């Protein structure tokens, strides 16, 4: 059924959609173009969700059925008879007995808009909650701690500086004192002659405390992925130390990590988004498809030999969805437009920002 859904969405991209106000500084002037991006987003979500064991496909058929009673009947018939329906006949089968102009597609575009605001924003605005209470002295004490003490600090509630320092130390113990992406040497403590590492979260900690984001993660990748995010969001299985340029490229969704099973062992593979066979970007010395050498620290195996595989694959799936559909550019522009608030964006909560973006999506024709 995933191929049938993707065939329908591909066909729908060519349909004539109602015109809407000019957007993106004139780069995308018609609502039809914007809606085509949303349709590509849904196609990408379905493809990635099928790989991860999620339920986006089921959600799509449910939402399509809500667009018109006759369409719902046709969806049910298609599900029963899918193997016998050629892909090029899917649109005609789904709209048999109904004028497409009478179909209200709002549920479909609302579904896409929810993934934009609740999943896309969280992954493209990665700065998460932080708490105070740590002093330079307390952070300095982290360097002297043994592993068991570091693990204890890492299990403390909150997102404070002390906890982040403990996670950085644990990442050193797991992966060593060189950047796994660029090979540069790290300073053990700030101020040395080498590079200061940036503690990077595989899944951004900006998803913390956002039930709608967790709901989207569940749809995309299943209950296990959601539970891992909740349990390990701010733990060693969700972090790595990176050189600042590699970190920036990761935050910008220019690359991800594909965790593969190779004869019972996990391999971490570097994937550029979109695919690019050149070395890079920035300071990264790997090519698409190269292995990332996690676990070379003094305690590599004790800390899993690398980040949690499912979290890696989840982030890569989101990066592919947003980049390959064109939604990442839409989100970037809408986030820039969010500056029309009297309150600087740096002081807006993520929930407030999502409310602003929801309104813009509606006003600019993304949701019918």
C-alpha cells in the first residue's frame, strides 16, 4: 500500500491547486508550488516510516478517507484489493464516483503541516532547554571524576552545564579525543592548543517536553523509537563530540548517520543529505558511505561502542524527509519570518514559535 500512496501523491503534484498569496520573497509564488512541497513531504514521510516500522502510511489513508465519504469508501476498497490495482490506476480508483473538485483535502494538508510544525521545527531549531546551577568550579570537577561518578551525574534531572560536561567526558571515554568526522584533536579541557569539542545530540534536546513532537516520532518510527528518545534524550547514547564545523553541518541536516547490521555487529555509516560523493562538507574528511569510527576510546564497549542505532536512523530519516521534499527551505524561511514578534526570537518558546508558524502555514495556503 505504500507504493499506492506514493503513486497518488506523485500524481497529485501535477494537479492545479488554488492560487494563494505570494510567499518566500517571490521564489515560490503560487500555492500550488507550496502544496507540491507538502505532497513531497508526505511521500518522503511514508517511505522513511516504512523503513523504520512506523505508521505514517496508515495515518495517510485515514486522513484521505476523511476528505470525502465516497473517497473513504474507495480507500477501503483499495486496501482490500491493492495487489490487483496497477499503480497508474490508483488516482482513478480512489476518485471513482466523485468529482475531485468536491473533495476537501484539508485533512491531508493539515497532516503535513503538523509534521512541519511539530517535527520539522524541533529538528531545525535544535537548541533545547538548559538549566543553571552549575559553576566553573563544578564543571572543572567533572574532569577528575571516574566513570561511575560521571554516569551518576549524567542521570541527574535537567539539562544543566554540569550534566552536559559529564556527557562530554563520557563521549571522550567512548570515542576518544579526536573528532570522528574530521579527525582533529580535541582539548581535554577548554583553552588548549587543539580544538574544543561541541557536545552534539543525535536527536536534538529541543524535543523535550513536546508531546506533539513525540507523537510525530511515534508515527514516523514506532513506539520503540519514541521510548528511546524519552529515556535517552540527554544520555550518552544520544550524544557525540564534534568539531564545530561538523557540528554546524549536522544541525543544518547536511548529514546523518545510518546504523546498519553487519554480521551481528553495528556499523555506523556516514550519509550526506542529499547524496554527494565529495569529501565534506566543511571540515569533514569522510565521503558518503564511509564508516564512522565510534567506540575507539578507552571505554568504547562499556558505553555501547557508539550512539544508539535507532536514534541515528531516526535523525537521518527526518533529515532526508525535510531536505529531499524541500520542506527544510520552507521551514527556514518561516522561522526567519517569525521575527515579526515584538519579542526577539531567542526569547520565544518553541511552543510560541510553532503557533506563529501554524498561523503562517494557514495564511499562506499550505493548509487549505
